[in-house]
C-alpha cells in the first residue's frame, strides 16, 4: 500500500505542475492582449498627433510673410 500512496503523491505533483503551467500561460496571453491594445492605442494617438502637426505646419507656412527687399539707408 505504501507504493500506491507514493504514486498518488507523484501524480498529484505532476497534475499540480501542469495546472500551474496552464494558468501561467493564460495570464501571459491576457497580458499580451493588454499590451497589444495599448500598442494600438499609442499608434492611433501618434497618428492623430502627426495629422495635427501637419495642420499646424500648413498654417505656419501660410502665415509666414514673404521676405521683402528693403533699400539701404544712406548715412
């Protein structure tokens, strides 16, 4: 009977280890999904910022006056 109890303990340890591995993989997948969603949000924000910068650059180019040639003063 002692051998049977040892086999049950070993089996329980193996099953517990497998369960821990499955749980850790589940957690890793959840974290990967979170990181992926954060990455897509960052990409969307940078896209919006780039569009806004282009708009600002166009406005600055429109407002910048053309250089006028001025005559030198006589001293």
